[in-house]
């Protein structure tokens, strides 16, 4: 079993004595684990990082933690566990994550988003923040060859525009093929400009959008499967969301875009100034032509790298 040697004097006294040796060429050491030394500077840097007081008991405790870490590395190497493929994968991932964090931190200043940037996006994509004109429609859906459609239209047209609702509702109950709306006065909700419908024929949508006065009727609309009479219930004009209402969402989206770009740039920097060669022939020789691709990518196992 390998032994761990370190000075047995009080850590605080060791540090005080070490710091007096300013003219000494060798950096003061507070402990050694095998051939690895723990310097006074390293101990104090860790104490500052962890906000540990410079009290004897606290510095003792911190030193023991550092010794445990170095001892673990020494035992790992003694058992050659650092050559284990699973350890190598974890080690490489840690190295890559550390480098990515370093690169991303360096690029972080470019992550800020200004209000002017957000406004430029808003103005460029103003249609995205625009609610098109909508019309709320009631309709009666008749059989395609039924003469009742034109008779009903004549009855409705004979009434003043403000007095058609009751008769329209009765006709919907009596004749409409569209069961969801027949007992609701024919109300089928809103048709929106520029938005196609999967429920209604284009001619029906266009006829509804052509109505401008509340209570107005469309002509009888003939399609291959049915006839329709439409009545306008209400109109909602086109509206645009104010910039102040969407600014925060735009800025969040821009920040997310910049963060993705930073991560992409940081990953590209992993290969900067490195000589990388690939042998396409060797790779091709490893391919199984009958293998099926999988969606989840797996990290390739590389040759074990030395742990210093």
C-alpha cells in the first residue's frame, strides 16, 4: 500500500513559516502525496475560492480535503483505472465540457440583446404580430339539390337586416345539415383573412369574408356537396400587437438564438489550430452495409489518453 506523507506541524504555523521564505526559489509546500506537492499558494487559492476563513481548524480541514483528492488520483493511477475506457470517456467529456464553458464565457459579452435589435425584428416580422380581420359567421347548410335554399334566402332577404336573426335560427333548426351549429342559430365561429380552413369550402370562407355589415346575408353558395346561406354576426378588424407587449418575448428569443450561436462557435473552437486527419478508407472498411442507422448518436471510444 502506498503511503501519504505530509508535514505534521500545524498548518497555520507551516503557512506562516513558508511565507517568510520569500527569497527561497522553491515554492512553499504544505503537503505532498506521492510525488505531487500541495503548495501554500494552491491551498490559499482554494480557501479564497470556497470563502474558507484563515483559521487553523478550517485550513486543516481544507488541506485534508485536498490531500484526499490527490490521494484518489494517485490510487487511480496505481490501479490503472485511468486507462479504463469508461473512465476515459468520462474524462474526455469533462475536458470538453470545461473547454466549452471556457469558450462560452469568453463569448458571453455578445449575448446581450438591445431594445433596438428587438424593435428591428418586430418591424421586419410585423405580420407575425398582426391579428388579421375576422368575421363571425352563422350559416345554414342545405342539401346540394334542395330548392329550400333559395326559398329560405328569399324569405330572409324580405326582412330588414336587423330582424333576420329569429327566422335564420328557425331555418337552421329545420334545414341545416351542420348539426354542431343548427341549434345555435347557425353560429360556426370566426373566419380569418389569410387563414385557410380545413372545415369549410374556400367559396364558403370567401363569401363570409366578403360580408361587411352585421346581419348581412351572402347569396346562396353552391358547392359540390351542399348549398349555404351565410349571415354576418360580428366583425373584428385587423389588430397589431404593440411593441411594448411583445418586446420581452422578442428579446428572449434573440438571446436564445445568440446562445445557440455561441455554443456552436465554442464547439468549433475545440478544433482550432489542431491538425486533424481522417482516413476515409479505414472508416469505410468498418461499415456494415446491412446495418440500420439509429437516431441516438454515441460518443466514439478513443485511445486512452494519459492523465497528468
